[in-house]
C-alpha cells in the first residue's frame, strides 16, 4: 500500500494552497499513484511528489505536467501558478533598487546599494561592448562569420528569445571591420538613410529621396561611401536586427517593398561592396516569402538559430560569473541546464533569472536558494515586473497599464510583439516620467532621448498581469491602436477635418474609457464629435427641407386631385429609400456591437433585416448571431471537424491544439488542450474516422496523435523528420493510411501511418520551384493536389503512394497559392491565392484539367476554402476578415450567398458542419466562430441571444423615425421599455 503524503502546514500560505490544490486535483482523478502519474507526465516520481509537498513552488512545466496527468484544466492552472508566483514575489523581501542583496542571503553590502557591474544582461540583448561577457555561441558565431565571407546576404531565423540580437551585436559585430546595425522601425527606408548618412557625414534627406526613387541607389550609396578605400579590402556590412518590424511597424506596403528590394539589390549587384545580414523572428517566415526578390535571395542563405546545447548553456552560465570573480553552485548549474535545454525562446528568461540570482548572491556564490527566491526561470521576470507594479500608487499603476499596452503590437496571425513608440505619444506628466524611469531601472524598458520600448518580448509572454491586460478585450485594444494612428494622421495633416472620425468608427472609439486616452487622443475625439454634430445638424436641416418639399408636393398633388395616388407613391418611395439606408447602417452597427453587447446586436440585426430585407441586412443578421469560441492564447491557424460532427479541433500559431465539444454549437466546451509543437505554429488534419490527428509546424516536423479519447490526446511515437524547412500543411488520405505534408523546402512528402506507432516515409514529390503550401487528397485517394508560391497547382497520381507520378500542372493564379479543396465527388478542385481570387477547376479528367470559374471580390489573400458535404456550397476565409459562402452548383456561374463579417483580424481557416447549415472559422484574432448560414436559423439564434428587450430609447437612437417594434417581444423587458 503506498505511503500517504505528509500533511500540509495549515499556515503555509501560497505554497500550501497550491500544493493542496494539486492534491485535491489528484483525488478527483481517482487518486492514481505517483508511479502512474509519472508514466503519464514523463517526470520522475520524486519530482511530481515534491510538486505537491508544499515546500517550494514547482516549475511551471512540472506543475502543468502534474495537472495534465490528472486531466485538469491546464489554462486555469497556468493562471494559478502565475498568481502563486506573484504572491510569493510580493512576500519576498527585495532590496530597494532591485540591485542589492539582503543580509540573510549573503548580500554584497549593508548599504543597500550594489554598485558592482552585473555579469548578466537580463532582458536586454548583449551589445558590442558586452562582447567580453558573451559566451556559449562561439561556434555559431564562427560559422556565421564564415558563411558571411562566402555569401552576400544571410538571414537568421529563430524564435523570440533565441538570442539572435545578441549573436549579431556581441558576437558578429566585433569581427567586422565596417558595419552599420539598425532596426527598421516605422519607416525602414528613413532609418536606413539616417544610419548611412551619419557614417558618410551627409544629410539623410537627400539619401532618403534617392532610396525612395530607386532601390538600386542603396548599392550606389555604399559604393560612394567606400570610394576612397581599396576595392578589395573594404566592404560595408548592413546588419538589420528585428527585421520583423518591417511587417509589424511599417504600415506602408510600398516603403516595405522598396526597403527589401534595396537590401537585396545592394547585396546582389555584380559590383557590390555590401553584405547584408538580417535577423527575423521565425513566425514571420511566411511574411518574408511574400516578396519574390527576398525568397530568391534566401534560397541558400537561411541560418536557423536553435536552442543552446548543454555545453553551450554551461558556458553561458558559468563564464560571465567567473570573469566577475563569482562561482555558480553545482546544484544551480545542473538545475538551470536541465530546465533550459531544448527550450526555444528561453535565453532572456534565463539571463534575467541569473541577474536576479546575482542580486541575491551569497557572498561570491550564485546559489540554488537565491535562484528559487528570485522565482526561477519562469517566475523571475514576472516577479520583477510585479514588484515594480506593486510599488506604484493607484494612478501610477493605471499609467503603467496604459504604457505597457501601448508598447505591445497585437499579432495579426503571429504572436504579440514589442512596439517602439515616441514620448510624444504619452502625456508629459511627473507620474509618467516616474513610471518610465522605474521600469527602465528594473530593466523592463529601454529608453533613449525620444523613444521607449520593452526590453524584450519575453515580458509579453511571461508577465501574467500584462498577458491578462492583452487578452481582456483585444477588440478594444485594436480600436485604441487605430485611434492613436488616426490621431497621428490628423496632427500630421494640421488638424484637417477630413481626417476626423465619423459614424461607426467614432461611435466605437467613444466607448473607450477616457482615462485610457492621452490628451491628444481626447482632443481628436472631441473634434470628431463636434464635427459629427455639425454635420448631423446640416443633415437634419436637409431632411426637414425634403419633408417640407414632399409635403408641399403632396398638397399640390392633392389640389390637383387626380395626382393624389402619385403623391402617395412618392411618399412611399422616399420612406422605402430611407428605410434601406437606415437598415444597412444599423446592420453594420450591430456587427460592431456583437462582441460587447450580443443581445442588443442580435435584436438590431434582426430589426434591420425586417425593416429592409436585402443582401446587406441578411449578412448583418448572420454575422451578428455568430457564436465565438474564445480563450485561445494565440491566433488560430486551422479548424477541423471530426467525423462525428461533434468534435472540433483548432490549432494556434503558438503550437497549441484544442479539442472542443460542439454537440451544442452555441455552448461549446473545451475537452482538452495540448502543445503539439513547442517551437511554433501548428497546422492540423484529422483522419476520416476522427480518431487520429496529424500536425505540422515551423519546426520542420510532422507528428501523429491519438485522439480517440478527446479528453486525453497522446502522441504516437516520435516526430516524423525529413523536411528541412517549415511544414505549411498536412492532409490525410480518405482511407486514413497516408499523410501528406507540404513544406517550404519545395517538396511534398508522403508518410505511411497504417501503424501510427511506427510511421514510415513513402515518397518525396518534387517539381515545385518555391514553397509548397496546401496539399489535398481527392475523395477516391488516387490523386493528390499541391499548391505553391510558384503560383501553380500540381496534380499527382498516387494510386501507388511509393511511386507517385505527375498528372498535370494548373496555371493561372497571379500570386502564391495558399489553399486547396476537392469537391466530395472529386470532379472539382478549388484553389485560393494571394491574388485575391478563388479558381474552380474541372478535374473530371485529372490529366486534362480546365478552368471552370473564378470567384472575385476579395480585398486580401484567400487563406482557406472548404466544400459542404453535398458539394453545392463553398466557404472561403480571407485576410480581408470575411467568411464568404458561395453557391457553386453551376461552376460557370457561381453566386455569393452570404458575406460574414465580425473577425477583427485575418480569417485563416474555414470548415462546414456535417449538415452544411453552419460554417466554422478560425481567425488570427484568437477566436473561432460558428456562423449560421440561413435567415431562419439566424432569426432563432437572435432571439435566443436576447437577454432583455431593446428599450424605446435604444430604438430611437438606432432606428429613429420608425415605429417601436421589438423583434423578440417575449424577452425580459429592458429599462425604459415603457417610456
């Protein structure tokens, strides 16, 4: 009989509460032994039992493994872990400037001020001046320098926190004779001009004009800069760090394209004296592939930055301490290397934890006790940030919230990133200056003369309070960000009234709390409101004149006698026209209100449709009655529905996969959550019987999972390896025995998963000249389709999957092919593209396919297509944030049935429910949506959403001049219903 656990200390505080919660969870799971838990969690019995002992806080990964083994809610427990770490941090005595150690831990002095230079950089990246303290990447830097000697353009791709910036600044730069390093910022061409002109002692304005006029002028400027130096001995190396800012901060596509073209031409010109090195976050790889010049240049120039090896980690930890005359306790070194090995993005967290451990050093020794007091790898950063926050008064805490939110760029299909801002965007107050100064002293922010930015994006991931701020209401944050940008434009146009907000945008912006706005943003909204009032007054006067004229016309016609009927007809026509305009406006407002007030939005959309039933109000009704599936931690890359029609699977850009029960579509429930790929984005496919899941990722691997018990998914064996670059898509054959994967290495691979415990490689399909994106099997399993950035679709005969042969190549798309789907009868193939079209192909004879129809009208990339089970309807998802439903029964004359709006970011994936009456979509805005596709179902849903009847006051506000007719009168009355 297993020995019982030691009772917890009743006054043990947060640790005892956390351990007690774990024990209670284990009891609810049937009280499995720790031996059973160890088999499930893949941690030792001692580690798991210590997690629930209450003596110290387990690491986050151990705690979540314990929870997962007991079938607990990992999201809830992740929050509980962070809250516990925060409470422990608040109770931990910390020296005033965050830089002195207590006497109890053997601090370096009694004065409370530690003036020694820290041996670790913390969150900040290593700079050129820190080269003597930069250890662990020597071999990588040597290889990088060697590659640069033989290549003119190199690109480092790695996860946020993998050390790209430090490698460039502290590793590569000291080896270069002449180099210019910068980050692109809001205006990359301008930043490039400023940096180069500073070296040439020239004015940046002239160089900026030259670069804007012709990208080749960067090559010419570099040659001019080096003209007085020997041809063979002098070259300039341009190092562009955080290259992803070209996509996250630069909002001008023309400037972005010109900057990329300038870099590529400067490196590749026949007489070039310039070499280029860029560092890009791995989840922005796909963004790079949208620029053909860059794709070609990167063909043999990509260098992945992976996690450090154990030996490299040891050097990175021990050598800086030795140079500072310190020692690292053996237990601490073993713990750190075990925790950090193989973890992407862990380096800034490790460096910060070491910095905080140094603050708590015992004499000249860094100890495991000091490390645990600092909060460990996962908790130290949160502890530092939380300590800063709790030291502020209430008003300063509100300012800190606003500042950190402004410093975060919300991800559009990627993780959130840091955003650089100028001090002019913040109000100049003493409290603002104090918050900035304290945050900079804690090394959470970096400041220069006019700019502010987060020290590292790890803060966005690892500070629970900031994470909760960012997930509370992302729509409101996006609205605020758009308001800030509109304010900048208004000020740049010298307060031109034409740049002010109006209509729905103004109404939405006015819902933002005034306390969250800066003075300049409040001035912008006040000016917009005043302009709208003035314009509304003019409109009312015009309408009054129209009514007067109509009344006069009626009188004249009455006087005429015989024309009375015509006057009535005119009056009815005017009323109908007014109703159409009003109903369409209300339909738009209902969609905008859907997230914040679904009850009112549903009633307004239904009232608008009944007032003037047309395509626009129908789409508004369908859009305003969608059911969101929230709680996701990242943008959604794929949605897939199981064969039973009740199990939905979603995958996210951070590698998370969730299984949902949608037996009741408007009351979805999460069944389980797991990380399919720790290194980044995951794409998924379900086997025909719904019991097996395949996933692919930017880590170049494919994994197969057993989801026969959707509450406890488990992996089948190790990852499938063979691709050399990111896997963009995976698909199952109709018999479930074969998986196809499309990759950025330009190939398709076929895998035999007949025995999922022992999958095997069958064949590699080559022929595409650029990234392979979508792959799809025909319903009979004999044909495979693949799409590529080379703008083609290829059809393959895979009747014998070990010996596939090409059938045909489909051409016609003018940009990258992003998605493919076969109709259920196998006679039609739909392809969606970056060229903003969907093409319908007749492939009844796959050796002689023919274009049958084209779907147009999209404002951005078509990311996904899906057929209904009867093949008569097609759903599409686009980066223009719409889901469109088409009748494709007649391929040559397809008609749009509905355009569904409401996603606040790119729509990435779509799927039909098994009965074809609903569409499911996944968006980069972190939500999935379940949409009705018929007016009857949407009407029923609208009344089901109604929590209280729309009041007369609300009716007059949104539907002035029309009779009060609540669309769902049986609902509970709202306030003011009888006024």
